[in-house]
């Protein structure tokens, strides 16, 4: 399946979408500019290093957010926290090369994954620890083209 077909598949049939009953932790990524949010739920298998045994997400956002959620949760399912951290770093590192409105969506999902892991770690120490939320840094407003002859009326 080529890249375009994969993106279409994630958009039309998002993987891991929905609330997870009995999750071990939930994390939230937020975009304060437009009110979009992503929650990521994780079920963790304990061991020498915790493994994301199951993962799901819910989003109030655009189709790019849904696609990013589907892709990132698919990649994070079944991996260690260390590997998930690498996935988050790679995702955040790639954002400079894409339009800001798309970068914001991916950043929001990556931060929600980080928040769910961080919430899990804190709940290991205090079971009543509240859900962690992280706010994106990317400005998701598309830049106006300075050479445009269009006028807003």
C-alpha cells in the first residue's frame, strides 16, 4: 500500500479510536488556539520496562488530528516506554518540515502520548494523581501569502 493509500485508510478507518475502559492512564494534548484536544488511553504491561500493551485515543479535532492519532497510536502499541519516547521525539523532530496547521495536529497527539506515559509514572507513586495535559507550542494558523493580490471584503 502506498503512502497516500495508507493516509486515506487512517482517515477513513482510524485505528485505536475510542475510549478505553479500565485504562491505566490517560493523557491529554491541547491546542489553546482552536480548542482541539486529544486524549490517549494506555493499558500497561508491567515488567523490567513498562510496555504499552493497549492504546486508544479520542479527539476533538480535524481530520489531520485523527490521522495523526491513528498512526501514532498504531506505532506505539506493543512498545516499551523507552521506544514510545523515541517515537515522540522523532514525531516532534519532523514537525519543522510540514505546514504549521498540520504540525500542530501531530504535536498535539505526540504530547498526549507523552502525557499518558507521564500520568502512568506519577500514578505508580500516587494512585490519585490527576491526568496530565500538555499544550502545543506550534502556531497552527496558516501564514498569509505576502505576495497575494487577494483582498478580504
